[in-house]
C-alpha cells in the first residue's frame, strides 16, 4: 500500500485527538472522524481543525463513516467496552486498525470470553491481510531504554515499572485495567519468548494503587534459571511518576513539550537526560510503515499483543479476588 494513507479516527475528543494529530504530522490524510453523536463529532472536528487543520468529514455513526469515507486505516480511541465492536467493523470494512488499550474489555465479561474476542479479531485481520495493533506506546522506546539502561541485547533479569496518572480517572474505574497494559506490553516486547510464571504471581490492591510481582521465564521453562523478576506499580497520584527499571537501572520518564513546543519524551538516568520523540508518534509512524509493508520500529501487534492482554486479564482477575 503506497502513497498517503487515508485515516479515520473513532473517538477523537479525548486521546483520539492526539492520534489524529500525529497521523497528520506523519504524512497521512485524516479524512474522517466518528463520535457518539453528530453533535459530539462536530465538536471534535472543530477542535481538530484548530489543532492541525482537519478538513475531513464528521460522523455520528461508525458504520456510515466506513461506508462513505472508505479509509485505509482506522484509529480507535473510544471507551474500552466499545473497542472490540469498532475494531471488528473496521476490519470487516477492509481497514487496518490501531486500537487504544486494552484491545478488548468489559468489566462483566469473563477473561476467556474477552480473549476469545481478541483471538477472533486477530484471525479476522490475518485472514484479510490487515494490520491490527494496540496503542501501548512505551513499546516504541524499547531500543532506547535498552541503550540507556546499558543492557543491550543481553538477558533481562529484572524489570520494574511505576506508572501513575492524575486521579481524574478514566471512564472505567479499575486502576489496573487503565494503566496495566503499558508495563505488560513493554515487558512482552523486551522478552517476547518469556511467559508469566503463574505460581509466582503476587497482587496487592488498594483504592488508588495496585502492586503486582511475578517471575517471567522462557516459555515452557518455568523452573529455568534464566528468568526475569518483574515488579509493577500502577496508581493515581496528584504528582504522578513514571519510572521504568531494567536490570537495576531506573529510567525516569516525563512527557512534556520541548523547547520547540513539540510534545516529547524526557528520559533521565542519573544526571543524564535525553529528549526523544513522543512514543505515541513513534508508534503511529511504525503503524503506518507496517500498513505500507515497510520496515518499522517496535509496536504491539499480533501474538505479542495477545499475550500482554492475557496477562492483563489474568492479573485483573486476581485484583478482583484481592479487592
């Protein structure tokens, strides 16, 4: 698929507006957006016009948008309970899909039902020769994190991540399902052949914080000496911190505008700070390259994304048991 790709965004008033902006700045044509109603879509269109000059069509119905705009790819940033339905509509319409995390979710649904939905979506994408990727953008930082932590391509024996956000909260209330996809996708990208050692899983749940610890070992070799000790803390805080630790080296992450006014990632190890591109932009760049069949950077897709979801749901189940 050569040339400028036609992109549609479903849910462009929240995080979706940033998807749309980066798609436009990466050389794609954002031709349409869809909202929960025509009025909310029109509001989002006006916001996007101010943000980057959006001049596409606004719809209150996703199916109609797909029929009329015929996008090459769809970015999904709707509430998590709608992800599966919107991803299916886009794939059935022949569009590549980049979906916000988690790929599928419903608080009342059992994990196996949700995993079955995810497998069906992946099978549908494969059958149609389409990309289905998840926006867990910290995966894009894997090469840089390995360099900063000086672990190179060697074995990872320790992984830690503290991830907090402001207590304004998402539309669903479970802290783990809101923030947990990021560290799990990052861990799966760092060691794609490893799997969670079930008997090692420990979970502690408080109102605004969840702590998770487990061993991560080569698939089928739970008792192997080659294993990674993982520790994850997700929570809500008025002064949120984001820290990624590899083999004992903490890398502090902060997202904010650079001196040039471009939103960027600031990564600090000790007294050394480097400025990198926004990992969301890097993820969108990789997604566009995958859609065109070109070389690309790290991005959560396929079986890797599915396993990160499987871990998320298994730990969510333990969170409910512990709450």
